[in-house]
C-alpha cells in the first residue's frame, strides 16, 4: 500500500539524500529496532526460545512460510501462534 503522493515522495527522498550515508543507516537501524520491539511485544510471553525464533522469522519473512523450511513446524502452528485469538 502506498498512500503518499508522488510529489511528497520526491520531497521526502530529496530530504533523505541530504543526509550522510551513516545518518541514513542509523535511521534505518533505529526503525528496524522499533519494529522488532513492537513485534516482540505482540507475542505470547511464555514462548520457548526456538518458538520465538520461528515466530520472528514468520513475521519478518512471511513469504518463507509458503515454502517448506527444514525442521520448521507446520504453517498452521505458526499461524496459530501469530494469531492466538483464532
């Protein structure tokens, strides 16, 4: 989904390009860290370490769930953990 006008998108990109590569890297890293914290906060608190890693992988790279992963649980198990209300 993209609800940003092309004009505003160009302005934002131009503003970003005035920043140094190190600043842009820091901004991207900070955004990733924030997204990861929000993701972790949404998971059940009693997960085992391997379950947590599987959910992080499934949430970060959902397209991988469509293909078989070595030693991965069935997709319905991951879906259940991602959506505990269902």
